C-alpha cells in the first residue's frame, strides 16, 4: 500500500512544476537567542508545498557533550540539512534530539538520526505508534517530493526523568499536555530560556487538532509559574520577555472556546462559525482565520454533542 501510494505520488510529482526547494533544498538559518542556543524560525504559515512543511521552530543547543536539538522538522531531507547546519555551527555531533509532541511538522525527521538518541515522552511515543502512519500519509499527499525517503521512525529513548545533564549543561524536562496528549517543554538551566513547544504560540494562531483546552490551560499556568527568561514558542517569533507569548496563547484559546460555545448555542452551523469576526487584539496573529476554521472542524462536533439536546431522547 505505501509503496503504491508513494510511487503514484512520485509519478504525479514529475508532471507538476515544483519550486526549487521541493527537491529537498531547505534553507536553514539559525539565529542566536542565548548563550549557545539558536532558533530556526519556521514559516508562520500552514503546511504547504511552498514551505516544504518547515513551519515549526527548531532549537539548537551547544553543550560540552555535543549538540542537542529540540524537534527535527517535517521530513528526512529537512532533518539531514538541519543536522549538517547544527554540527557545523557547534563543531560537535548531535547527541540528543528531543521530539516535543506527535505532530509531523516537529518529528517526521526522526529518520535522519539513530533512534537511540531521539527522546520523547511516553505518551508521544505511544501516539506516534498509533497515529504516525496517518500523519505520514497526509504529509506525502500535501508535500509530494519534499517527503522523498521519509519513513515513520519512533523515538528510541523514553523520557522518564525531569532533567538531563550534558556534561555540565543541563536541561529541565517538563512533562505536560493540552496541545496534544503529551507535550514536552524544556528549560535551559544555564540561561533560563524556556522552550515551550506547541504549548505556546506567538503572533501565530494556535492549532487545535489534538487539543484538550482545559489541560492546555493547566500547562500554560505551569509554564507561567516556572522561573524563566526568554521563551521560544513552537511557532512564531522568539519572545524575549518570556511572558507575552504565554498570555497571548491563553487569550486565544479562551476566546476560541467561548466563541464556539456561543456559536453552538446560537444555532450557527460550522461554516457560519468559521466566518465569525476575530477580535482586533489578534490582528498580529498569522493564520488566524485559517486556524479558527480548522478549530471549528476540530471542536464543534464535541461542543454540539455536549450543548445541544438530542431529539431522539426525552427531556
């Protein structure tokens, strides 16, 4: 099945005029955000052929023991390019690659690494084993030749401790949830920089395909309480204050739930809900309309089931 599908995609791709980067030539430009820490800013857009799926922020950390990565991108080609850039930048081989959660823009590049150095929370590994093939298929359909050679590979190292030390540079590992069933956040103990994964978005509307909004709020409260300096969100620009992005993410999901709840109670259908006005305070957010409409598809059926009476049941 997989070979047939990918063979068909490869044949079809030959008939399509693709951008130059679609041959796997990702442009990876790390920007220093701390002492020995660099951020690769993903495109603040939906996954599309024009960006090769490279929409997630990636973090490179130099340690005495070697290079540490936080997330590894959407494809084998991306992760290979990332590894080359990161090792040239630090002068040391990659010794750890963390995968913050199951979504494919963050972890389909695992295949570029020995699985024994790729670490994730138990819930992330379980979710990838259960759902990863579907995500892989979807990425091939969306991105065609960008995904050439990419196969689903599970992280080989389960995170069971709350801290990992790399010969003197230690990272605090926070096991949280809400954006997905298992979300990893990290704090670099040397600089105090917080890596929020997709629990935190900044000037880019949060996505909700696997969201549990109450659990997400709990995690945001936990991150707010964690002593930290600057913050690298999963999507969007670096937050040097370290607080604005958390507050903005919380504001969006609160508004989203309240708005969709009221829409259901008002009898709006999903199309109408997706066209509701977005407050001016979110005007700086990239992909706001896109993510509102996606969130309607993710959350509306559950809200309708909870809020609307069933005509086939009394009372």
